[in-house]
C-alpha cells in the first residue's frame, strides 16, 4: 500500500483522511440522533444544544492547547496562529470538551449525565477518524516508533513502525464490545458509562504513547501522558469505588 492514500479526482485528489474525518462527524452525529430518538432523554433539546456548544468550544481550545505543548522545544520558536491551529490532539479535545460541558451544565443547572448517550457515537467516530489517520501515513503524525514485529508497517520512509493508529481502532472496537457485554448483565449508574469510556481511553493513551515518537521530558513522560494522568486522577473514584458504577442488575 502506498501512503498517503488519496482518491483521484481528475488532475487532483481528495485525501482519504479528509473523507474519513467528515464521515466520522456525520455518522457519529447520525448515530447519536438515532439513539436520542429511541431513548428517554432527561435533558431538554434546548439544553442539549447549549451543552453541545460548550463541549465544542472546550474541545477546540483543549485540543489545540495540548497540541502546541506537545513539543515544548518548538513552542516559543514556532508559535503563531498557524502553529496553534495546525497542532491538535484528541486527548486535549476530550478533556477540554469535558471541562466545557461541566461548566455549561453548571450554568444551566443540569445535574444528570449528558455524556452517557454520546459514548457509542464517539467510539464510532473515533474508529472512523483513526482509519483516516492510518491511511494518511506519515503526514498525520500518529504512527509509532520503529519495530521488527511481523505487523509493523512501512508508511513510506523505509522504516517499519508500530501502526499505533490501528492499535487505537482495535482498542475502540474492543471497548464497544466490552461495554455491550457489561450492559447485558448490569445497569450503569448515571454517568458511569461515560466515566468508563474516558478512563479507558486515558489509560490506553498513557501506555501507547511509550511507543510513539513523542517529546519526552527527562523524567520519561510526554505532555500527552501528563495530561492523561491528570484526567485519570480526576476520575480516581472509578478505581477506588468500582461498585458505584452500577445500580441494580439487569
């Protein structure tokens, strides 16, 4: 396979990464809309819209803020609006979106979970989006370090690397399956499904970053890993009191 993968269109081409990213937003939202039609939602449509706006704003700033700090050595020498807009990360977007949602809900007086209904649509969107990252090859920057494992992939520079984007797709599919299996026997408490979703991804990213060519501080961690640890500490009750994630048996 030749990377990056593009769709020929006359004398030009459309990057498959762009197509996958567009599909991720579209299908993720359509799946969410379908779930909302078939689920009793305690949050009004007006409040849902405002919460979405808060989430989008938080995700935008969080994604780019963490993105520009990924390589502290380049931060001040290259910083500009283009540098800010050109650097983003999912971890920052997720935690920034979480902050945006919590602040918005506090202003609205909404106390029930708004994230539980978003879990499966987000998993679908993430899996599709990471497929685009994989097909973008080296241009996307989500590849891993060199490896001699049988499934290591040459993304075009002659070096066989960990396909960390494929690892993440596998992670999302496994998380989807595990959540579905859990919900066959147990009822998640309000907000618990989203907590499991967030904690699982933060732990995954904390670990997978060790096989990615990130900037690591002298103490052996990257900026994204530090942000992941911060998010995991925020959800510490998930680890200390796992029984509180469930109500009665299904």
